[in-house]
C-alpha cells in the first residue's frame, strides 16, 4: 500500500500540479524594455571562461556515440555584471543550488549532439539569467 502511494505521488501526477515556490521578493519588477535600455546605456563586462573537452578518438568505433566532446561549460563572474545588491540577491535566488557562495557560477550544457548548439544554449541561459536578475530595482 505504501509503495502504491509512493508511485502515485511521484509518477502519476503531472509536473504542473506539483508544489511550486513563488518568488519571495516583494518589490515590483522592472519591465524588460527598461532593462534593455539600461544595458544599452551601461553595457556589462562580457568576459566568461569557456571550457571545452577534447578526446582522442583512437578507440572510437563507427556507430559509437561519444558525446563527451559536445559538452560546453561556461564559468561566469557575476561581479562583471554590475549588479545592485537586490539584483545580486535575485540572481542568487535564480541560481538556486548552483550558487556555492562564490561570485563565479557555472552553466553546463550537454543537451544537443553538436558543440555549437550547446554553446548557444549556454549563452541563452546566461542571457536569460542576466535579464531576470536586472529586473530587480
């Protein structure tokens, strides 16, 4: 009986009906147009360390899928983003368990079979994080 409840709670319920946590901040967010205007006037430091992995294909047989070479890792320093304290607090909230108390955070993508696609995915994630963090006053 306990096993049935476990499976009903974990696998039958759709994701959208699971418990979600709301944004804990009580201030009104700025619009994306305001944020884009601010970024035009005061551009950010766009430095990031990108880590790409290279392996020798000496034992790779035809038909094997070795996707280790497609993994892309971005290391981004949030100090270069010119964030106010509230914006930094919001970015830390958005990073969640990926934030380890240091100003540098990592974005990893291994979702696509091509390295260029994974690099674009990391860039998109970084851009969305920046835009959402900058929406705070």
